[in-house]
C-alpha cells in the first residue's frame, strides 16, 4: 500500500506545473481526430458532393493524405505544438521516455492526455457529422487490417512507425535543420495515408485507433495498433542510438526552434 501511495505521489507531482502541456497534447490529438473525421466523411461519404467529384478511390485517399499531412504540420507548428512538443501519439512519448528525454510522470500524463483528447475529438466530430460518420464508408475513421491480413498490417505498421521516428530523430536532433521536423513528419503522414492505408488503415498511433474503435465498437486486432507502432518506434530509437549515440538525442520536442518553455531533459538549453 505504501508503494502505491509513493507511486501516486510521483505521478501527481508534475501535474500542478506541467498541466498546460498535458492539455495541449490532449487538444492536439483531439483536433487531429476532428480533422480526420471531417475530411474522410467529406470525401468518402457516398452522399457528399466531393465523393461524386472524385470518383476514384486512390485520388480520394491521396487528398485525405494531403489534408492530414497539412493538419499534422499545422499542429506541430502551432503555439501549443511548439510548447508541448507535439507528440500527439503514445508511441512517440514512450520512445522519448526510453531515450531519457522525459520524466516518468510527464510520460504517463502525456499518454493519458492523448487517449482522452483523441476520444473527445472524435466524439465532437460525431456530433458535427451526424449519420455520415456512422456510414460504413466512414465508420468513425477506424483503422483495421486490410484484405491482405493481420500479419501484413502488423509489418506495415512497424515499418511506417520505424520510418517516422527515425526521420524525426535525424532531423530534430540537428540544430541546423530541426525547424523542418514538422514538415518532414507531415509529408510522411500524407505519403503513408496515400500508399499504406489499404494495408492497415495507417494508424501509427494507439490513441488514434482507440478514439475511433470506442464509438464504432470495432476492436478488430486492436492489439496490433498497440504493439506495432511502439515496436517500430523503439527499433528506430535503438538504431539511432547505436549509430549516433544517446548523447545526440537533444530533446523530446519535434520542433525546438522556438521560444516556448521546454519541460524535457533538453540539451538544446545545456
């Protein structure tokens, strides 16, 4: 019992200081989910004018990818994204914790905030979209394995998660180019949605998949979206550390070229 009390005290300790960053993470993923739902419904709902305007499914997927890539870029470079670091993804947060850039309490509340924020965002989108979000063509923008099966979906999620985190680490840890991290990340999101979505739904994010699965009550292979993104990103971190050394991981922010406060173990400020 005493150990539980100590653990709870450690978890509660950073809240009164870092709660703004936690709320920003929640709001960030919430806005991402609203954008995902609105954009997908606008293009995929059969009664939408844009669905008729773009009859080719591949073209619609490319347009969704572009919209979501721009959404990701906007969130990363927003005032909130600059301050929280714009993880917006539990797998990203856990990876930076493994790299020693975050305290355990901050990592816990970031992950909790991402799950709560994503879920609230999807709920708000459902209120806006009404029946359109329930249509099978939209279905709360769930991520489920494609026709090729679970094994292919798992491998695809590992690969895209590995690629995203490796690019983030390479770019964000070079002060000369770290201001472009958000652009690289957004470009990958757009590319992945356009090219990889048919294999796994393109999640890379356990909280993003949870936010859709909950109202849809569709938990098909949810374990995959918990394990694969984390596996891919931790593998990318391991590769980066073995190649460059742990000392080359400077911060947990995706974008550090700003004047917002930093709550991480930051070597930019050393």
